C-alpha cells in the first residue's frame, strides 16, 4: 500500500476517495483512534465529527490531513457546532414528516419529506465552507448552502454516489463481530468528507488548496536588435 497522502487536488474518483483514509500510516492511525472514541457514547461521535472538520481544514490550507487528533477540545467544539447546525437543518422536515404520518396527512408528510431531503443535500454545502476558517455564520444559511450545492452541478452528485458506495462497504465491518464496524464507519465518514471537500473546494475555490493556479510568467523582453 502506498504511503503517499492524498490531497484535495486529486481528481474526484472512487478509488481516490476510498484510499484517502488509509493512504498513509498517520491516516490509518487516526481512523483507529476515531473507532476507539466511538466506544464513548455521544462524545465519541461529536469528536469524530469535529475530527472530520479538522482534517478538511488542514487539506484546504495545503497541509496533510492527518494526524488531526492533537486538540480534542477543539474537535469537540467543532463537533458540537456542526451537529447543532445539522439538527437545525433537518428538524423541521423530520418533524413535519412524523406529524404527517401521525395525522394520516399525505400532503404534510410529503412536504416534510421534501424539506428533510433538501436539508440533507444542504449539509455538505455548509460543512465544507465552515472548515475553511471555522466561521459559524457559514452554518446557518440554508439558502446559501443550497446555492453552493447547485453551483457544483453533476460533481456534487458524483460525490454523493461515492459516499453512498462507501456507506455500503462500511456495513461489511459488521462481519467482524460488529467491532469492525467502528473502524469502517470512521473510514466511511472520512471518505464522504473528502469527496464533498474535493468538489466544493474546487468549485468555490476555498482556501489555498482551491486557489486558481498561477498564470505562467511571460518571457522577459530583451532590448537586443535583430
């Protein structure tokens, strides 16, 4: 297995995204640490969410994504803030869907379902932008998040396809006495985070990793007479 880390400048491909969380020793170590943290209810999940934010932030600023477990308090804060945003986005649609089913109202359930799906689609739109400078104002503007999603075009849905494929593969971890799923689930979260970060960083030119390449320097003029 190659020990060369993967960057956001790599093309969005299934193989690249799947390899990202295990590309080098530091990456594999971080996945194992994340799996161990999942044994701690709630806090472990929040730390892993914050860790994913930290990894993308490092990549956007041209640094290796791993290791990224050195500041657990900061990771916990990022996990709390982004989890609150995720709940805020999905709660209205989720509650309407449940209410529509409980009341036997198909229109209410449909509206709730549409809102819930739109919220899920918007989440990568605010997560990746938050990672750049940890600006919390990036998290609570669903209209702006959906506009960013729309700007990504087909590449965004390609990222979703890779993420769903990673989710399907991660289920195989259940075969290892269930414990393996702790490892494969952390691997999947990193696959998804990397895939969406690649698309949004490239489309919206986020941080140094998404900056436009420098223009070639024109040749110096000379005063020689032909």
